[in-house]
């Protein structure tokens, strides 16, 4: 898969802008705060249905406008040099009211139906939070990856959140009145069934990520002074019940039935505490993805450079995991090369050379050791300035 055209209207800093793309490397060059990251954010929104920078869509709509529009044309089914087929996706994000979407020109009954057809992997400075941030940052990483890998996961995650809100409302009511609603058991069983399916999918994708993450990290630090001390990266998934599942590349999707039984037992163990606190204390919304380097938690023990490499390795592994089950995603790199030492810069460039399409932002062109098309971004305007040869 690769993007051919990206058009923005009243999105972030852009009143209107168009970017012509194609296979290979595209570098968006310009001073800071000129709108380079906004371009990547728009592409990635089409992939996951949310911004990686803000929690709501409101800041995405240009100040004073009623709606923002992201429109992209892509080529899919391009493996083996095939010309592929055209794919058109358009989303309209409204400052007030319901978002709308079109797929190949046809209005979609549900906004979500247009999300995920454009596949992308984005690495941005915010990704340092994957390693040193809260568990919620790592859960979101898994959920966004699974949503692109298995589109039905988006709907399943939304259904889990809906059930969780209702169960929490019943727990708050029980705390206030001392009486548990007659439907509480039914809602709990629904949460268990949906939660077990989520757990199975998350554990499976952690297993799938394990080997390519380690390989990507080892490749990034190859020939560097840290190579001998790099050790082995380890991923593990901790359930809210306290059980830790070590990542195993040889395992696929676990059986949801034992996971449902484990959740059911977990709820029984904290039933009184849940009523006292008025909130659900077990389930995938309280799980954790553990990241270890040299046997120690990367959060708190890894250096700044190791954290950058670990987070970048997770994103590079995500690209492999997505490509294993479908279209190769577009790789988006937001001001990454400037943060890497020369060894890591060259190793990342070597990897990027093998990807179908890469879009990179940089304040200084010399920071990006990749041949490809250059596009200058300044004050919300886009200008294609040529191609840098190898």
C-alpha cells in the first residue's frame, strides 16, 4: 500500500493543502511549528480513527471552521510490483455534531467503517511514553495495532467500553443505595465474555510482537558501543488478576474460555471491594504490558537512548506484524532521525529503504540520510522541491 494524494481542508493549521506522493521515501522539510506533524497526524487518523496527540477531535478542526476534512487516495494490492487498485477515503470531523465518512465516494453509515483501510505505523516523540508512560499508553498501543490488524477489534473494544460504563454505573448505584440491581450479574457476564475475547487478542499480538521487536532493537544498535550490552528485550502481558503471561512467539491466539473463567474468579474475589469503591476492578482496562531490557523494567532503568530505541523497535515490529496479515502499512516518522546517533540513524535508514512508502518529517534536510522526494512545509503551505538522489 502507498498513498498517492493527501488533501486537508481546515485541518489543524491548514486552511487547504495537497500533497502528492507515491512509492518510496518522502521527506517533509521545514522549521518547527509549520505543520509537518499535522500531515502525519492526518494520515494516521485514517488508520486508527484518533489523533496520537490529543484525546478529542475538537483541536483537529481549524479555529473558526465548522469541520475539518481529510481526504486520501491510495493504491492497494501492490505486492510484487502490481499497479494495484485505487482506494479513496474521506473523513469529515465536525467541531459540533457527528463525524461523517466516505469510502470510494460512497457515504458510510458508520464513521468507523471508513477507518483502517489506510494502514500506517507512526513513530513520533510522544512514543517515548510507550516505555516510560502509564499502563494506559501501552494498552492503547496494543488496541490501535489490533484495530488495524483485525478491524472487528475496534467494534469489540467499543462494546467492552459500553458494558464497562453500565457496570460501573450499577456499582455506583449499589454503593449509594446498598442494593445491587437485578441486571448486575448479566452485565458482569457480558463484560467477562467480551473481556476474554479482548484478552485473547492482546496476548496473541504481544506474542507476535516479541521476535520482531527484539530483532529490530538488535538491528538498531548493531555496531554501536551498546551492542554488547543490549541484552534481550522481553515483552510480557499482566492481567488484572495478577497473572503475567510471558510473550512466546511460538504461541498463537489463546483459548478465551479459560480467560473468561479467570476473570469470573477475579470478579468474585473483589466483589465487596467493587461495591465499596463503586468501580470495576478487574478486566482488560486495568491490564499492563511489561517491557524489559536486560531483565529489568525498561521504565525506570533504561537510558534515554535505550528508551528511544525500544519505542522505535516496537513501531518497526508493528509494521511487520501488520504486513504479516495484509497490506504493508505506510511508515510515518516524525522528526526521528535528529534524535538518533549516527549508528542508529544509518541502521534506521537501511530499514526504511526496504519499505514500500515512508513519510518523514525533519527540520533540517541533512538529518535524513535517505534519498527520495522532498516537500517544503512552511506556514501551512506545501511545495514539492524535487528529489534527492542516493
